[in-house]
C-alpha cells in the first residue's frame, strides 16, 4: 500500500515536472515566436527602407512579396500572399513577353541583369533577377531587385546629347585639332586634321613623332614645348613643308590638356590653315602697295590703276608733283612693271648739272669734243638702250637741250657732242617736274612743242597733306624698313605722335616723313617712339601749332611769330606754318620782314 502511495507521489512529481517543462517550453516557444516576428518585422522594415524595388516570385511568376518601393512603383497593395503575376505588374501584360528575363532566369537557373523601358510604368527599370533554391537545390522561385533609373537615363541622355554636340562641333571645326598625351601618343583628331595635316583616324594611338607630318616639324616643336613647360605655345604664319600640307600657310597653337582637377594629361594642338587669308592679305597688300609706292587712299588707287595701264604702253609720261611725293618711285614702277623691265633704268637729275655737262651726260661725246674729252664716252641715252631713261627736274633744262630732246622724241636718234653721226635711240622717256611747265611755256622758258610731246600722259602725284589717310600705312612701312636697317624691334609710334603726324602739313611730303622716322629710330631705344625722339622742327610745330588759327599761316604776324620761335630758321618756320620754304621766302619779301628790325 505504501509502495503504491509512493508511486502516486512520484507520478505527481513527474506530472508537475512535466507541467513546468511544458510551461517553460511554451514560454520559450512564445519568445521564439516573438523573436521570429520581430525578425520578420526587422527584415520587412529593412526591405521597406530599401529604395530599390524588391519582389519575390514563385515558379508561376506570382509575386509573393513586395517591399514598399515595389508597392509604390508597381501600384501593389501589400498583403502576405499577393499572388499578382509579375509580368502584369512590371510589363502590364497578361502573359510573359517575348524574351522575358524572369523566364530566362527560371529556365536557366542563372542570374540575369537587364535594363528596360516599361511603357506601362513610363520608367526606365534596371532589374537583376536571381534564382532561389530550397535546401535540396530545387528551384523554387526568384528575387527581383529593380531600380528606377529614369533620372539616370535622363542624365545619360543629356550627357549623350552634349557629347554628340561636342563631337559634331569637334568634327565640323575648320581648324585641325589634335590631342596627345604626355608621351606624344595621339589621343584624338578631328576631320579637319586630315584635310589640313593629312592625319587620318588610323593615326590615333600612334606616336606623333612617327607620323609623316610629325617628324621635325614646327607642330612637333610646339607640342614638345608645351609638354616641357606646361604653358601655351604658338607659331604664327609658317609655311608648312611636311608631306600632306606642303606649301600651306599655317598658324599653330598648343595648350596644356588638363582634367577638371587640374591634372596635366598632355597637350592640344590647333592648326589653322591661313593660306587663303595670306593670299587675300597679299592681294590687299598689293592694292596698298605698288612696287615701293604706299597708299590706300582713293587718289593713290587711281594712280596705281594709271601706272598699271601705262606700264606696257610705249609713250612718254610726265610725272608732276611737289618735291618728296615719290616721282622717282613712280618711274621705277612704270619701268619694272613694263616690258622693258629686263633692260636698264637710267636716272638723270637735270637741275644738278650745267648745260654743257648735261648735254655730254645725256648724249655722250667723242674724243676731243671739248677740253678734257680725252676719250669717247657713251651718254645716258646709250646706256638706257632698250630700257627707260628718267629725266628729273625737266623744267630746268636749257633751250638747247630741249631742242635735242625734241629730236630724240621725234626721230628716235641723237648725236654725240663733237660728232655728226646719228645714233639710234630705242628708249622710253619719262620726265618729272615740281614746276608748272605750262606757266613756263607761257613765259617763253620752255618749248611748247616739247611740252606737248612730254605730256602725252601725265601722272600728278598728290602732296601728303592731301592723302593723310595713307600716313599710318607709310609709318608702318618705314618702321619695318628701319627695323631691318638698324636691327631694332620698334613696334609703333605713340598716340601723341600719330596725332601730330595727322595734323602736320608735311611740306616735304613722304620724303620728310621718312627722314623724321629715321631720325626717331636713331634716338629711340624702346619699343614705342615718343615725342622726345622727333626732330626739333616737328616739336616746334607741336608747340606752335595751337597758337596759329586756321588760315593764319600766311599772315605777317603768324610768319613773324614762327620765325622768332625757331630762331629765324626759315626751314623750321615753314614747317611750323605748314607752307613751303619758297612760299615763306616770298611772304617774307612781300611783308618786308627782317630779323634786324625785330
């Protein structure tokens, strides 16, 4: 009985123990469930906080899970078992579309990545489909991780358009553009690089130095200079001698190739073909300069046209104009542009010789013709045979010489001094004077018949004061000339000098301007000529010009004032007044102005 009672007690203890154990297990199970629920909540919260679209599919394409991002993008309502077909949500289709990536993933069991524009969603979607297996390795579905890349695609499209625009600009720029890295490997070249330099797309990736046009050219020197110094370099207006662009006139510029962070990556070479521009400039230069005559003014252009018309015409030409206007240069232009240019051009200053000497000089003499004529001598007409003879200051020759010149013009022959044998003369005669020949004819000082023979064609050169628009051109011309002569690098005259030059009357014309600049060049040791380098008479004009009103230059008071300011130096006073020395002398005599009385 007792043994049975003990057994009951033991059984009760066991039951109680079992109850406690069950309670503990229940508590553990409850805690495990709570942990699982918490874990699920944490998992869901994590997935819901992910901005990417996450959906889990079964083998029948049913969406069995979708995070918040998927709900928003795919317009799903979140429930445990959604059972919505993925192709319906993603593609808006009632069946899987052809080439569906989910089908490929489920069929192959391999991950699949793709980008697609879904008209149904009006979005670009980037999807990665990953197969899911159970513990036995059986394929049970897949996970879609998708991302809305519409903004990225929009940005990529903008970048693509921007790049396309840049490439279009790059291709269509008329200048050759070539980029190289630090080792002179060609990185890129535009279409013009082939047209100008002969560089094709096949040259990309090659060493610039190995290319036919790259070896020992100015382009290579400029690029090497940029790579070495990391500073821009250029070469202006060079004639290319490389194959492919031989004979072209090119301007070259190169600059460092830098990243946005300023990292030096190489150099960019820009080659501009200026051949056509150089030709146009040369044509323009020819229009501004004929032989050594400078002028763009209308008067000078008319003279250029007249010279062109007369160059090959066998007729006499009379050149008129003040001293220093360029009569001798017009003669040279007529001769060297004409058919006689290969023959001599002989010049004679008629006012520098007496009548007897001038006759012998022009026509020559035989031995014994006069005292001192110890042998025969050929005259200037003989020396000019087949060419041109230029007689300057023709208004100063005597009547005797005029008669002999008329015979040469009429009969094309002459006689040496002391000889009666005619000598044929195949010579073109050009004459010049700064006098009024017609007035001299009226006064009986010049033969009328010779006058009309000489003035078949007349070229009347304007004084510099009547073509002041040519002064800047003349200044540039003389600066280049004297830079070469004196081995200097003077670039310009000051603005003050430009103003003075445009106001000054230049009684000595172009010759005076040339001498003024030569004087300034000797004194100037800086890039720009300033007033201090000018001759004193030009400075005096600057000082006295403001005190003389327009129209007063010929008045007695103005003349007296100028003479006093220049210390009675009539040449300087004439320049200050803007009149010739002859006019000044005539005015001084007319007004009876003398230094002794003042």
